[in-house]
C-alpha cells in the first residue's frame, strides 16, 4: 500500500513519536519502540478524530495520522486481493513456471481461463518461482516469451540465505530487465516485478 505518516504511537505504557507505515498485510511503527501488527492479529479497527485505534488480543494500539486516519482504517478493513496487487486481469495470458502454491493457482483459475504451466510466447504475465539462485537462470528465456509490455514476477522465499532480494535483482539486471515493484506474495514468499526496459519495448513493439 505504501502509506506512511509521522505520528505519535501509543501501545500499553509506551508513547513515542515515530513513523507508521501501512503495507498490504501489516502496520509497522518505528519510534522509541517498534511495533509490527499483522492484519490478521487485529481484532477491531476504528478511526475517530484523526486517531487510528487497533484492538489486539493483549490491549490496543493507537496512532495519530490526522485526517488520513479514516483512509488507513479503510485500507486495513478492505485490503486489496493478491491478484489485484499482481495486476492479474481477466483474459490475460498468464504463464506459471515453478510456483508451488495451490491457492495461487486456484485464484488464477477463478479470474482468467488463459493459463499455461509451460513456456508460451506472447505472455502478458509470467510468474517464475525461484527457490534457489540457480532458478534465476531461467530469466533470460522469460524475456523472449513476453509481450513487449508484459511483466515477469519472480516469486522467492523470505528470510533465507540460499536466495535473497539482492540475488534476484542482480540476476534480473543481468538478464536485461528493470525491477519496478516489490509486494508480499504470501506469508513465506515475496514477489518482485520486472519489466522490459522502455527502449527495448519500443523496439520490440515496432517489430
């Protein structure tokens, strides 16, 4: 979501000025104390008089982002669906390569009927699963499969040493892509969006 605000945060006996950041599945506050609240831990959310109050199992947290408080509450109560964050629309040509997530496959089937689990040319979106660095060697061939305005999402595990975000970005650059966006794919995996550079897109679009 990318919403941020300098504000006062209160949690239990702790009170501090700091920065609150609202992501797609959690709120993170950094000040004299640090607090991360996943959406699924929130029992209730209320916005009133410029304050955002979040009820938790062990009490409540209160933040003061001002007039934006209602917008924050709405984002928490109505988070975007995963496929919306990933730009999946009906009838796009979607290629899934090595993404081991049955729930994701089911979500795609419910939204679009044009799904391939083997390499296909003229793809609008490619989802490439990368559990280890060796899987990133498939990136150059992904560019050949894409439409000139298509995108590759690299799906890789969070918090592991066998493959890191730096590894993914480095391999993406080496393959000729530009990385433009990072989103949380699941509790265990991150998704990095790659595009063909504009100059290459224009050239391919004319061919």
